[in-house]
C-alpha cells in the first residue's frame, strides 16, 4: 500500500468512525438533540481524536529520543511523573489555577523522563530489550511512590482518575486543555527531520551539524507537555504510544516527516475504536478506554515482540 | 556457618513475632492473643509461600531475577478467579466449599501457567530479556482482562473477587487460614522432599540429565507446587509484585549457597521477618496508613532495577 493511499484510507476511516461515535450512547438516535451533540458527544469525539493522535506522536518521538522501539511515555515514567506532579499540586497548592497545575505536572514529567534517559545512557547497547524492561520497572517505582503519598494523604480515589484513562467525563468546558496538547504535537512536526536524525544516534547527529542536546531536550519537553495534559484531562492510556508508531514504522519506515501524520491518524482511529467498543460492549454501561486498550495494546505488543520484522519499504 | 546464620534469622523472627503480638496492646489478652495470633499465622504462611515459590521458580528457570509474580502468576490467579465467577456465577463459586474453591482455582491456574510458561520456558534458545518482558506484558494483559471482566460482572458477585484483587496485610482472610495452612504445608513438604533434586536441576538441563534427573518432570512438579503456593498467598493477601524477589535476593546475600536445603529455609525466614517486622514497624511504631505492600514494592522494585543493571553490565 502506498503511503498516500494509506493516509487517505486512514482519514476516510477516521471520519466514518467519528460520525459513528457521535451516535453511540445511552440516549437513542431519535431523541438526539443538537445540544447533546454539542455539549457531550462532539467534545468526546474531539478529545479521543486529540488524545489518540498526540499520544501516538509523542510515543514516536520518545522512541527516536531513546533510540529504542519498545518505549513510550506512559510506561517509562513520564506519565507517572505527571501524576506525581498533579498530586503535589493538590497536596500543597489546591487553589492553584488549572494551568499552573498542568505546568508543574509537565515539569515533574520532564524530570522523570530526564531521569529515565540518564539511566538508559548507562545500559549496554547490545541488550535492546533491557531498555523497556528497566523503563517499566522505573515507571512502576514512581507509580508506587505516587500510591504511597496518595495513601498517606487519603487521595487514593483521586489518583485513580489520572491512573486510568477514560473519556466518559469529557464535556464541553472540561477538555479544552487538550487543544494545547494537539498544538504541541502539531508543532513537533516542524522539527520532524531533526528528530529523525536524533534517532540515528549522537555521533551521527553531531556529524550532520545538529545541536544534539538541544533537540533531545526539546523533544522531551514536547513529550512531557503532551503526556501531562493527557493525564490531567483524561488519565493514563498506556500502549497507544507504543503500538501505533511500531506498526507504522514496520510498514512505512522511520522518516518522521513522512510517517508522523499517518502515526497521528492511526493513533486517533485506534483509540476511537477502543472507545466505541468500550461504550458498546456493556451497553448501557461503559468500560474505560484504558482497560480496553490495555487488552488490545498488550496483544499487539506481544505480536510485535515475537513476529519477525519484515523490512520497511 | 549457614547453620549459625539460620539460627540468627530464627531468633530475629521470634523477636519480631513477639513484638507484633505484644506491642501497643490494649485490652484483654484473651482477645488480643487469638486476634493477633491469626494475623501472625497468616503473615508467616504468606511469607513462606511466596519465598518458596520464588526459589522454585528461579531454580527451574535457571535465573535469579525471575519470580512468579514478575512473570504475571498472581495476576493470572485473579484472572482465573474472575473467569470462574463470570462463567459459573458468584453465588456458585462462593457456595463451593473452600477446599474445592482452592483446588478449582489452583488446577485452572496450573493449566493456564503450563500452557503459557511451559511453552515459554521450554524454548531451547532462551532470550532472557524477551522472556521477562513477555512476562511483564502478560501481567498487564491479565490485569486488563481482569478489570475488563470485572466490569461485566454483576456488582453483587464482584465482592467474591474483590478481596483477592488488592494486596493488603492488615486485613487478611483469616477464615481461609486452616485450608491455606494445610495446602502450604503439603506444598512445603513436597518441596523439601525434592530439595536435593532441585540442587541437581539448578545445574542446568544437560548436567541434570547427565546426573540422571528428568528436567521436564522436575519442572512440571515444581510448577504444580508453585501454582498451589501462589493460589494460597494471593487468596490470603492479594498480589505482591516484588516481595519474592526482594527476600530471595536478600537470602542469597545472607546465606550464599546453591544448596536448597539451606536456601529454602533461609528465604522463608527472611521473608517472614520482612513481613512480620515490617508490619510491626508500620502498624505499631510509625502508625502509617500506607499498606506494607506498597513499601515492599517500592524497595523490591529498586532491588530489581539494580539486579538488572548489574546483571547486564557483566
């Protein structure tokens, strides 16, 4: 399948899915009012689309920055760092405006991702699977730290909201922060070439005249902001950033300038499918999209881990 | 040397147990002793079960980083229990006698683990990192499937599963104590009986065959024992991710030997000290509300990270 065709197919599928998503819900099709569509259904579709695409893009970035196929922000400590940041704001400055909360959360996410990057630098390059493993444990330790603090402060229920992603709370006026994430993810496209070069390693990047440290930091900031915004508004959705870039890279290679739009489209479509499934499987109740994606994503991941990689065309 | 260290560990455990029973006691002894005694017994049971299962698992995988819970065993247990409730209905499962409930879940767990880990472990050319990663991902998959199924279950029936879904040491299912003790003792006896064979199995496949041991059979027997022990500990306190790794690594430091006759009791003692002593400190001294499992996971996770980093450097 050629690249252009794939983009059109993904776009068409996405539009069809979005329209379908507008009509999936407890209130039946005949009683549907414009107000309902405007206040609840449309924001939900938008939130899903933005989250899916932004997470997929930040996953692709992270994989370039760490130079490892099997990492993504939600499982290697960035997401947990974001949760830690929100928790700290809630504990020490509960009155702070939402933007300040988000800012500190992004800062914490950046800190934990820098820590992860520092650990990865010390790992031997001969063991590529060690990186995601260390990342999972590192994320788990930060997660346990968050749980510890939350337990002491009686905020466990609060934490659950950020730890498991769900779109049922999305209404007009409660998801708009996500547009910021969409903006940041879109901005990274301007530096797509630079990120592709960073993916070739430090020596190659410097050889090509790139300010390596600057680009890596820029990428990490973008990833942290996107992750923090997602965690603040809808909660963690693991594996989106992992499976989507992997599938795209297997089919179309690693030139981010060419593949990033497709990554975003595919991520949005996959999350939207899972969200619609979550609404339909136990109708009229809902299964959180994080849970549905947990099942779908892990199965795809296992396939990625064991299926022999064919060369990209 | 090992005998003296084992003696020292037993002494520490006795002190911890005595402190756990007596510290901060208010009210009549005839209430406190049975009340705390049951909890103490449960703590020790779980500690021994987790430690033994971990040692067995590390022996049959020839590896000192793997543990049943890292490979997703206890997540699988909860999934199996949830599946049983989903298919048979919560009332049916709850009304089963506890013995058959245990046996049902243990058998299902054994079947599932043989299917999954049997094929995984039997691979000739083993890629350790890929195997651990697979186990971790399986753990996530099982947990997601469990919470998925739990959403499909009637809320009233959900209570049957809820107790084993979260790790906790302060409120344990002490009604299960009798049966759990029976099963654990049986499993421990089986392990103790095969301790010398375990020494041989740990040498590796070729050496074991040379010495007249059947590696596949040994692995199968060990997996049966592990399934029983994991069922017992998860049913009593829920999943504890890094406890086994933490205590067995400590035991290997305290009594550096490959002989299971020493390693098994040493790991069991360290594990019991960690749980009883940790719980005493947490509940009675610091009066923290955080469950011990969170702290064990924090410390154990750090140990795991260090082991991984050091192991990869070599």
